């Protein structure tokens, strides 16, 4: 398949593809779409940014168009994060325009009644995170007995987040006779039992190396002291152009870094699991539209941030597991564009860098740390005086802040 026009699709889908500029399929789309249209179960792995979403959405829409107006939920798409569910829904809406096929997003952090109303109005496709969907199922608010298609998107991430028991409860309520599509940037050993148990003779589609970032990404590492990381990031922001996606290890660290950058003049926002959905949407939308140049994120957002044209990814903190490195740096260098990924590492983290290099089967370029970086005062907001320190006692009757010695009373005898 060289062009989407080579496919036997409905007129509405062909029109929507052309209207949105989809002419030539990516390699994963060219291999996966005909197999899904033929009804096979699929296991799809390809590097981040290669077009996996369209690879499963397009054939699903063709199947739903052909079946006509059938009541009930016909397809379920499971994703690990709210952001990913919302972005799949947006891609779905672009391709479904004029077909009469509707989707409902079922995720935590959004208005429950709005989601239920979308299902009750006849959504044929539910795009959900496991936790909120399981809650609806337990309360008998949604039925999946008529679903003939199941898509796992980023299933390995769902297992990493501890959703396996919830996923099994959901799968038990789906028809056994169904088509199952399993998509991910990586297939790890933890997901092999899931594939074996729930897919029937799946066709394996693998495009490129799933353990290496795209060749278009410039990968390098700086060995830098912890208290000079902020100075290094600020220098990059001064010297380079384009948007920056910066990964912190903790929620508190992401908030703290975004605030420090904002106080030094960089337009920055943070996104992580403790933010409300409206806050996360606002940060992501502002980053997409250019209102924020820097988005500071934790790994929970690593696979939910699909923004085209991110110039630079910075691993401000190393990921908890080496595999997350691939998903982080895959946010840049998408769709054949050039990208840069910088990693900040302390001397004590050399072993973790070696593990990442072993996973990638390549060596990260070592770059020298620029001289004269400002040293961050721990606990102080950048640009404010350092915290008060107690002075040593001084002579000539100057008051000391040192604690006074305690004296005990003797009993008079």
C-alpha cells in the first residue's frame, strides 16, 4: 500500500483522510491497516511518533461504517492516561467526521455525568482508562457485551501502573469472539502472558527497533552536579530556540522546577498526576499553542504528551526504569523531524547511564558542562536571597542566636 487511496474505504473516510493531509501511510500504517481490515488480531510495535494511532483508528472506523447503526458499544480502546485517551478521541473525531460514528471518553478527573451522557446518546466507541471504566462497570453504568473490537494502546505502561487486575476484570465482561489489537512502543516480558491469554493467533507487526530512539534524535548526556542542573537548563533555554519538554522524577520536583523557571523569565508549566484535569488540559494546550515554552512533566505524562514539533527533550532527572528513557526521548524527532534529547546525570548515576546505554545498544555522546554555571541554593527560590543562617556568637556583647545552655537546680541540703 503506497497511498491511502489504494484502500477500499468508504467515501467519507477517504474524504477525511484527504482533508487532513493523510496521503501516504507510514510504514506501520501500511503493514497494520490491511491486516486489521482482514479481521486478524494484531500485536503492533513501532517507535513512538510513527503513527500507531491512525493505524488502529482507521480500520476500526471502516468496520463500524460497514456495520451500520447498531445499538450499544461496539469497540473499546484502553489507554493508560487521560491525556492519551483525549488525544485518541481528537484523532478519532477528525477521521469520523460525517460518518455518524461517535466516541465517548471515560477517564478520571473529568465530569462523570458528561461521560455517561455521551455513552447514553449512542457512542459506538469507548476510549477509556482502566480505573474509571472499571468503576462504571461495577456500578452497572455501561455495558460491553456487544463490543466486537478491543484495542490496547500502550498496554505495557498500563501494567507498569498496576492495572493488570483491573484489566482482567474488564476483559472478563467482553465477548470472547472479538478482534483484539495490541499496540505499544515496546513489548516487555511483563505483557507476554497478556498477549498469550487474550489474543488469537495474532499477526506480529514490528517496524524499526523498539528499543532504540529514532535516528533523527541527537542523544547526549551531561555529567553535572545536582545544584548546577538548573543553571545548565537555563543556559540551554538562552542559547537554543524551540520548545522544551523537561522530565522530572517526582510531582513535587516538577512543580518546583516549573516555578523556578517561571521566576527567571521562562514561560513554563507543570503536568503530573496530582494536577486536576482542567489544569493538565490548560498546561498541555498552552504548550501546544506556544503560550508555554517549557512543559515540565513526570513519567505518568510521558506517553500522554503527543505534541508535534517539540525541539528538545531534557531528562532533568533520570527515569525510574531504563525503558522509560525510550518513551521520554520519543516525544521529539517525530514524523521524520530532527530532535534533541539531553540527559542530566550526576557522577553517582554513572551506573544508571550504563544501563540505559545497554538497553539502547548505543553510547550516549558525552558533552562538557559549560563553565560558570550558577549554583542553585537548595531550598531557595531562584533570584531570592538564601535562607537565614544562624551566626556564630560574637564578642563585645553582640547578641547570639545560639541556644543557651540549660542549667539544673541543686537541692539545698
